[in-house]
C-alpha cells in the first residue's frame, strides 16, 4: 500500500472529452496503474470513471466520496469532477487509508438502514444519482431525472412548525431528517433525510440522502384535472426567507475578500473567494426563479395593466446586463433613446422578461459577438425583438425550451431552466406572448409582445 498523508493537498487529474486520462499527478497515476490504466487510456478505476461519464453527460460538477482499492487496503477519496468544453478536471482529496475488511456488526450508513432507496445531489440541489431500480419500483424515470432539480422529483411539504427542514440544512450545510414530500406523479408520500458532502477543498458539494416510502399511493386524480404544482404552497416564500439573507451575506463577504477590502490576500485565496461568490450568486438566482415559479403558478396570479414604454423597458434591461456583456466581449445594440413603443402591462415584469431574454442572448453569443434589441409594433401589439449570433435552436427543441426546467444542452453553462417558462407565463398574463424563430447555426430571434398602449 502507498503511504498516504491525509493532509495531502488535493491532487488534480484531467480527462479529455472521451474520458481518456491525459494528465494526472503521480499519486493518482499510481492508483490508476494498479488498476491496469495509464495516461492515454480510460480511467481504470470504475467508480471514478462512472463519475467522469456522468459529469460529462449532465454538464454539471459532481462531488462524491468513493472507495478504491490500494494494494491490500482501501482508500476513502473525495472526488470532484468538473466538466468544461474539452473534457473534465478531477480534484482528488481525502486519501484516508483503512482496512478493506469491516466487522460484520459495523453499523451501515443511515441511508442503507432507514431508507428504501438513495439519492444524491450537487451543491445546487440537482440530482446526480438515484438508486437504479427505484424508478421501476416506484413509477418514475430514473434516467431522465438525473441533472434535474430535486423539486422536479419531490414536492416538498412543510412540517408541523410551517418550515422545510431541507432549507435550514442547505443554509447551514448540515444533515437534515424528516423532510416530508410527495413523489411526483405517483401520489406516494416519502420522508427524505440526507448528509452534506464536502469536496477536497472543503466546499459544500451537495447531499447524499435516503428516501423512506410512507403508506400507499394516493387516489388518482380525475382526467383533465390541473397538474400538481412544482412546489408545495408556500415553499417559495419560505425558501426566500430562509436563504436570501444568508446567501447575500456570503456573496458580500466573499466579494470583499476577493477585492482585498480588508487587505491583500494570496492569489489562490482570492480565486477561492471568487468561486464562493459565484456559487452564492447562482444559488440566489435559483431562489429567485423558484419564488417566481410559485407566484406564476398560483391560480389567482395577476399582473398590473398600466401604460408603459416597451422601448424604455428594453433599454433598462440592456443596461442592467451591460457589465455581464462586457465581461464576455459581447455588444448589446439597444433601442435609441428617441424610440418608443407604447404598450399595456406591468413595467417591472416587462423588464424582468427582457432581462431574461437579453441575458440568454448574451450567454449564448460567441465572444466578440453582438445582441440586437429592436422595437416595433403592429395594429394590436408592441414588440421587442432580441436576436443573437449563437448556435441556434433546432425546430424540435423550440417547444421544449419554454417548459419547466427545459434546457437543450445540459453540458453548457446555464441557469435553472425556468427563465423562459416564467417569462412566457408573465408575458401571457399581461396579454402578450413570447415566440422564437431560430435554426441551427443561425442564431436565435425571440419576440416579446404586449398589447398596444
């Protein structure tokens, strides 16, 4: 067995887009060689190779603890696999050695003892694993749910105190127990519990949890009934109260550290602080999306109907995104200040819709590209057209992008998959709509309409 220092700095390896090992630190190469692998070939450690494939397929970073053989003994490793355009980077920490054999009376993990099946998520609560046969046993597609938010599989419910145990656990990055939920589409009540996972750099990497099935399925709903909402009533409001302030503090503190507000820090720590702030902003965006999702799916949801200038809304939305566009070297060509497009709707919601449309255009435009924002009108509607120079959207995918959690390519950096769904719901609530005209290789052209003012 190799001598292992548990305080060893994380070791880095690199695989190409086909999963072949192209570089690794010597300690990791030694493990791979023991399993019959080498640079230029597949990662020969099955548990790690499976994480590489899954991360590439879902397009998200995955962190997990795995056990690998090292001679006659075992190693507990904490693995973080992060995909990019050309492959994946593996960060390997932990390196805790232990005997391969365990006493027969050793207590198994709480998931095995108390749960009927298991699940795992990344730090943004997207599912990265469910027990393979759980879908067939309990009536859902286990393969299709991977990469989707946890709430796509479970409709979370409040406890007796009116709170959600999982929310406090996310904020404190700690274990939670007894989170009641419903397994979507089955009517089955379940109880969720989970332990937090920490990656090789000490960062929160998600949860490893178990599902205990409770009782029999609820009676089937009648044909034509409204589909169940994606979240239990009040979840978005509770989520906002529980997470917004802690996340804002995290983002503010990490940004201040990175900027050296309290004095200079080492470059690598500045990078860590940037990573923390970026992750916090991503989670805060997810909170905003889930709060909006709950709002737009309420049966009594309404928006204001007041005079507004859609050209002014477009200019303001473009201004809010100017820094993000500059960082990506993308130019936003916005309406001139003397242009106007009188319409009827809710000004704040119209700006929200346009921030989403222009933000997507910036995200998917190539560096050095342009995003065009134009206003026009016909006999009944005022229109804003947002056009980009991205890779375009195939006809077969154009309906899907407006669905909840709909994303064409999960391997690309993107949001929660809720932005276009929420934006179209808002547009239609104001008497307008959002449509798309696109083709592969020809960019995308989104048209947002509102009734004339």
